[in-house]
C-alpha cells in the first residue's frame, strides 16, 4: 500500500558541502480499453518516466516525459 507524504532531504543541496539533496526516479505504465458493447473506443497504453531532484524541502526540479499509443 502506498503512503502520501513529502520528500525531505537529509541534507540540503550545497556546492560547498558537497551534498546533493534527494534524488528520485519514477516510472509508470498504464493501459485502458475504451471499447464497450456498442462503442468502439479502442485501446490506449501510456509509458511515463521521470526524475525529481529535491534541492531542499521547498525546492524541486522535475523532468517528466511520456509516450502514449
């Protein structure tokens, strides 16, 4: 079971202290069938990936992307 909470880095990002904050890699795959008895909606699958860099508990840089078919 998942838990919703925020990420708090053990150390803040700092060039002088050689600390990077917190890094997080994320990925997801989802699939849905949009057809029913009378409706032909087709199928859809989505692959998503991302990278989060938490500089401090208040600052985050996000890089996300996805592909839908």
